[in-house]
């Protein structure tokens, strides 16, 4: 049996190939050689100085010192249990949850259902149905407030593994879906990135027969037309894509059928020329999440470590190790510039985590945070306008689809401190 046949012989392998997690990936990880990364320990010394001649009759300068008291709280249930769905923050502050799988209905049930989370009331409500149920798709908020959903698989029940070559738009005003042309190449496991021009770059992925794609295309919201753009330097599904401050797009990692099964290569897309150029290889393999930091750097986290991409220098630098090795987790940029990593599981025992941790871009270190109420993986995480993070759906330890949701609150407050510089 060849590698491709092994990858698609079970449902779990199928989903993990396209959802970035799973039995297939766990098997491959056992053959991967994980490098030992350097842990940079930064020690800070706080000193309280009493200055000679300082007059306490003089009003001291005040500085606001941020204080956090993080917590997790439950916030209603999804109407449909699901995982492998997308979550998109709308302009009105609500969160749109679309598609995915509902194991409560059937093991291979791709759902067309869509729902909204209202952070003002903490409630969930149904909002119509996708024209085509799908998993492994992308969802992108457009400048006009609509949401573009593209590609993915519309059926995964053996022996049929169909691709949805269609795309559709969600209108939050009318709460309806409408078709908007077809991709030039049907695909799933791709990425979709909103460019500064308002166009959407769709890149890579796999075909219905699991052929890896190096093609890319652009969606123009003004015309509703899809057009081809330059090809990637390497065919790749399950990669990461990040819009850089320069307007270019960084693509990193991905999966291949040949050993070591994970791509370390990266490349840059230039929307002006419509071309791709190779960039420095990752220092770690199989990245799980990519987060653009306020500094302009990109934090890419793997199962037990992380690296930073410096777009100015075009290089990757190792930046500490997670406290808990995990995959199938989420990473979310918080209002204070830190990055929240939540949930996931250990590929050795499939045990989902309730733990969470924070990355501090100033000290470039990871610290443990408060735990979720329920362990989960293959969930979504969305930063809300009030700074809280909505975590929804996913799978539990038994592979049961979750309908629960919870909110992470950093508990950020300001307290006055005294600056003794006179």
C-alpha cells in the first residue's frame, strides 16, 4: 500500500490530512526528527531607588502599569456540535461559525449549518445554511463586510471524497448566502489571505485525489471573478499564510508524501508582480500556527517550540519552548500584544488539554495561564472587540464533537505606579 493509500484509508486520517491534525499526522510525527531548541532565559532585576534630595512635597510622575487577572468562563452552547469549522469576526462584532463536521449526526456528516455568536448577549443563533456543506474550507472577511467561503470537501464518506470547487458569500445584513463563481482549481487544505488591494489570495492545497497543488488564484470582490496568479515554488497543502506589513504574503511549511513528510521551506508572494520567491527555511518542522505580532515579526509555533520570522532581515530565529507539547491547538493575538495558545492534545495519547499558555513578545518567553473549563482540540479561537477570546467546538478525549464554548478574559486593568525620576 502506498503512502497516499495509507493516508486516506480511515476517516480520521482524511480529516487530519486536511485539518492539520490526526492519526496520519501523529504517525508521521513519530518519524520526524525534532531538533532541540535553545531556551533563552531573560532575567530582569527590579530595583526601588530612593534618590537623595527627593522632596515628597513634589507630585510624583504617574505611570500606568498593566495588571492581568485571566480567567475562562462558559458562554452558551453552539446549536450544532462541530469541528473543522471556520470562525469569522464580522464588522458588527458577531462571530460567524460555518460548516465543519457534526459527529452527533453521523461520523462523516459534513454540515451546511451556520450560526452566529453575539458577544453582547452571550447567545448563539442560527443564520441560514451554506449552499454547500464543507470542511477544509476557508472563510475570509472582505472589506465590504461580507464573508467569502471557498473550497473544501463537500463529502468524505468512503469511497467518495468530493471537493467543493464553488465559493459563496455571506451577507450579514440579510443573513443570506449566495454563490460567487468557482475556483479555477477545486481544492481543500489551502490558505486564503486578504490582500491590501481587497483581493483574496488562495494558495496550495490538494485535489480530490490528494494531488498536492502549487497553483494559486485571486478572487476579486468587485467582479466576483477568480483569476490565476503565479505558482508557488513548491506544491504544499496544510501550510500557513500570513499577510506581512509590506503587503506581501509569507507562506511556511506544509505536508508532503515523501519523507520526512513535512516541508521546512517557506516563500513570499508579491502581489505587485504576482510571483513567488523562496525564503529561508524554517528552523523547526511542521508549524501549527502563525501569528503576526505588533513588531511586524511572525510567530510560528510548532508542537513544542516556536520561531520568529523577521521580515526585515528575512531570517528565522528560535524563540523559546512551549511549557506543554501540543498540537491541534489555537494561537490568538491578544490586545496587550501577547499570544494565547489554548487546548490541543498530545499525539502520544490523544489526550486533549485544558491547559493554556501565553507568549510574551517582549521577553520572548512562554508562561502557563489559567486552564479552560473543557479540554478540546480542533476548535476555533476568535478575538472579540472587547479583547476577550471566544473558543468554540472541537473534539473531546473520546472524539465526541463538542457544542460548548467559552471565553478567555485577560482581565487587563491599569493601576497607578510611581516613577521616581525627578
